[in-house]
C-alpha cells in the first residue's frame, strides 16, 4: 500500500521495523497541527482519522486567540515559537528530499491569521531553502466575526512578504463541497433582501389562490342550461 506517491505526505510507521506495512493505520501524516483552542484538534483526534497524526506534532492551547490577529501573531507566536519550529524540524527531518512546506490556514480567526503567518515567517527564517505554498481560506460574505476582514487584511500582508505561492479559497466554498447549495433562480440571484421577502410572499399568495381555484366545483352542463332557461 505504501508507495512513493504516499511518501510525499505520509510516513510508514512500520518501516522503522524493517518492513513496509499494507495497513492504512500504519500511515502517519507529515503534518503539524496547530490551534490555540484545543476543541477542533481534540475532535480530530477522536475521529476516524485519529491514527494519522503523531501526538508529538500537535501544538494547542486552551484560551484561543479571541479572533484577534495581533494576539495570535504578537502574543502566541513568540511564546510557542520554539515548540513550533522544533515540530516542523522533526517533520522535515524524516524527509529524504525536502522540496516545500504546505501551510493550510484560515484568515478569519486570530490563530490562523496571526499565529499562522508568524509560523510562516519563522519557517522562512529557520529553513529558508524549501518553497512555501500557502492555502489561505478567506472569510466569506456570511461571516459573522466582526474582526475577520481586518484579520484577513493583516494576514495577507504577511503572505505577500513570506509565501512563494498562495492558492486562495473561501469558507463558503468549503461548505459547498460538503453541503452543495441549490443555484438560485437567475431573476432572484441579485435581489435585495426586501425584494426576496416580497417575492416569497407573492409566491405564497399565488400558490394559495391556485389551490383555491383547484378546489372549486365546476358548473355542470345541466345547471348551466337551467340558468339560461330561467333568464
């Protein structure tokens, strides 16, 4: 099962015993999981992919970054720098030919935008040779976090300075991958909320009137003839 293609992203835990394994549970991701709020990482470690991650390659905290770029970049960054760099060095040390680092983070919150870009700068300083590819998830229009536009703006400035390539994406695109939304009607795609409310009310009234028409009894031919004869 383990081959050269998989070796780009995984290591074989059984290879240390001198034999390659055919079991997927022996795979270990070449990854460092970082989150200053441990809930998401803890959920991943309880999920079906929990065996993929090395517990030594996980850096978490409890309080979170408060959706604040400065708190993640200026507070948690210097505090956890040594631990983060050591985890990255450990993952890079198991590679035969290190070509690049791939960073995946969200720019709407404080940890992804602040600590994520701090780690990117630290990797550039400590291991400047490999390229740095960053998959940045920008906040969507429906994001309810007030500070997310500022976090994304400040993080983008860091990405321009320290990343070699940044394929962008949005949170709504990730949601659509898991829960595809129906394409809206072309006439309502650009309508304002007030217009959408009026259209929904109109469609409801129209549907109710159509139902009333369908329940009426049609006049029989005999009744119609009697009505004309009485005239």
